[in-house]
């Protein structure tokens, strides 16, 4: 499976990686690479927990255009 993740920095400089299609699936790292590796583990764990609880694995995400 492929997932989109977002990367941002917090106030302490840590890289935050979040998977928008899995609510609450967030991880972090000191570098982008570390954050990406950590969020891969988080995604696997979130999917396992959601499957065990009978929850949908993901929520629908869409890309939309906004005129500015």
C-alpha cells in the first residue's frame, strides 16, 4: 500500500510526519529520513490496531483546488 505523508517542523526543530488518511497516525524524527522511517512503523501499527478493532483502515482524502 502507498500512503501520502506530510512533513513539518515543530518549535523544537523536530520533523513531524503525519499520514492524513489514517487519523492520529503521527511520528517524528530529528531528520526527514528518520521521521519517514518512523512514520512507516506508525502506519503499520495503526493499520493493525484499526483492523483488530474492525475500523476502516483509512479515511477518504481528496485533493481540491482553491482559487486564490
